[in-house]
C-alpha cells in the first residue's frame, strides 16, 4: 500500500494548529458572549421606578361631622298669648333681635301695682323715721319712757324691710315684663316657629324656635388612639398645633377656608378606642351646615424627610403589603414593606425599602419572584 502523503490526506481529518486554532477559539468565545447578551432580550419587560427620599407632609383622612358652635332653644319664661312673631323662618337673625312678643298688658299692670306698693312702703318708712326721731328726743328729755322708744325702733325696722320687699317685688314684675320680649341671645340662622301668633304659651311648653350659629363652625372627628401616641410624646399644644385641618366636600371640591384645632378630648372612648378632636372653620358663605358629613384632611405643618414609592407598586396579600424589587442583575424579588401614609400618588414607606432601590410599577402580572426581567425606567 502506498503511504499517504500530507497533501493527499482527507480534509475532514486535517489537524488545525497555530494561528488557525487561536482564531477558532476567539470565534467560539464571541459567539458565547453574544448568546449570553441576547438572553435578557427574551425576558419580560417591566416598568420600574426608584424609591426616592424627599420632604413630604404626611396626610391623614378622617370622616368629620359639622357642628354648630352655639345652638340656643328659645323658650317662654312667662305665660301668655303670642302677640307677634318678628322674623322670617329659616332666615338670619342678629344678636338681640326681637323674635316673639308675648302679651304685655297683664305684666305692665303688675309693674304698676308693685310701684304703688313701693310708694306706700316708702311713705310708711318716712312716717316711722319721723316718729322714731320725735320719741328719741322725748326720751332724752326724760318726758317719755324708754320702752316707747324701743317700740318706735321696731316699727322703723319693719318699715325699712317693707320697702325692701316692695323694691324686690317691683324688680320681679319688671323682669317678668321683660320676658314678654323674646330676643335672640346670639346671631345665627333661626328654625321654624313651633307656635303660631295667638297661641297660648307657658314655661315648660318647649322651644318656640331654635337659633343656630353658622360662622364660625365646628367640625369634629374621631381620631384612633394609636395616631396620637407620638403626638402625645412630643406634647400636644393646642395654642400652636403641629397639624392643620382642611376639608374635602361631598362634591369632591376642597373647602376654601383653612381651619384650626381647638379641642381634644382628655380621655379615650373605650367603646371605639378613639379620641374626639374638634376644629373650627370660618363659614362666611354658609357652605357648611350642622349635621353635614365632610372628609377632614389633617396635614403636618412642617415637612419631614421620608422614602416614598408610587402607589402603583404596592400590592397586598394575607401577610401584608409588598413590592417587587429589581436588583442590579435584573432579577425581581418580593420585598415586604411597612407603609406609613399617602402623599399625593405616593406611599410613604417606613420600613423595607431603601432610597434608590427600583420597584416594579407596571407589568406586575407578567413576572414572578426570582425571575430575570428587562427593567425600563418610568417616565415622569
């Protein structure tokens, strides 16, 4: 058999050496690198946003009820027929406006009688004073027994007491006469009249009408006791409260006037574990009415530094709130977090997320924990 020479060997069995071998190795390495880089392109794309630290003013939302600062029930303090009603039902009345007039004739007569009684008592007193002075002179001259002076002194004292009684009776009669004019002790809106003109009224019959003040006005809220623990540690100063209330009306609009807290219950309601807090608001246009429900937004006056994330990133299960965090390698993972309060469209996070970490805000349904994803930064 003729031996094979190098030039006659089959190409398929050729041995590659030197520069050709190096070129093949480089080509295989580049192909592997390209394959590795092309793998993330097959991963699901998600939109991520970075947790950021910024100054925020935490807000708390409560259901509040509007209450009048003052409500006065007008009642009859003397009996008689109603002669006049001087107001429009549902209208606004000023302080000291005359609202009802009870017949005055019997009470004017009583005043005149008491004035006559006082005049008679004063005449008797004058006579007793003159009699006492005369007898005192006679006793000094020893022309009258001292016992007679004692009788005159007693009569003088009785006359003085009669004058005092007549004066008191006159004051009472004048007071009863003044009660025939039922005036408003406050400014506010008046209700319907419970009695018509010509009706006979007496003390104990109930309110003739009710006057309710409307400007300013109170709004009360029930604050969970846990919300006030830190505030109590720092000291609650109602003269300069650290928070300010505002109102959101039922039509979705924000009430234009700001309020101030002016009262906080000194004890916790054991049935609800809440404390009653009260704020006062200007109400010049009469937008707020007693009994109305509003949303009270309580904001801190001074901003605080906090880590915030978009609300869209937050999910909740039986264990609590969590987010999907994407690390630098593009791998998603579940992170349990503790939320504080909402601020606009963001959540304040008190535990679980550090500044700069990326959380998934869109595409949550496409991924699961420990999956490699293609993160796309959210646009503002």
